């Protein structure tokens, strides 16, 4: 076997290893919304390339209206988008830091940066089209 053939074989092996690692990382992403708190919020922003955070409260009717939509989107976009839920009554430091004045509010983070926000309950199609533009 020539040196060129050996190099090509090694290159292909490394490429397969990288692809398998990337696939494994995507499979590790949750298929349901994760619970976020003041304590784990910053870590989640850094950890997930595309994170959608639902700021909600137990007493909020519109929050309960979009909750099933968020859960459905989390399942449908597993491996691509991670969804999180942050209860503003229990985690007011994060809500204050991001100026959350109305709920539900969805904040969209891409690669650790806030890129968009959605305020209020709306149909799945509208939420989905706004969120998926960041894929």
C-alpha cells in the first residue's frame, strides 16, 4: 500500500469517527422540554446550539395553551432544536435579566446569543416558522 493510499484510508477513518460522534451528540439532545432555573440557565445557553426558552407561570392561561405545542415541537425537532421551560415565579432573576414583562415569552438562542423573541400564545405554524428559520 502506498503512502497516499494509507493517508486516504486514515482520512476516511477519521471522517467516519467524526460523523459518528456528531450523530451521537444529536441523539443525546432531549426530545422534551427541559426544566430551566436561574442556576442552570447560562449553562443551557452554552450547551445547546439552538435553544428555545419558554418563560411561563402556573397561573398563566396562554402559557398552558402553548405548552402542548412546545412539547410537540420538541419531539419533532429532536436533535436539531432544544426547548426549555423557565417558571418566572420560581426563577425571577433570569426573567428580570431578560426583561420578561409578558408571558408566555419565548426567547431563541443560537450559539449562545439571543437572536429572537416571541411574545404571546400563537398557533403552531407561526411558532414553528419563526423558530425553524434559525436552523
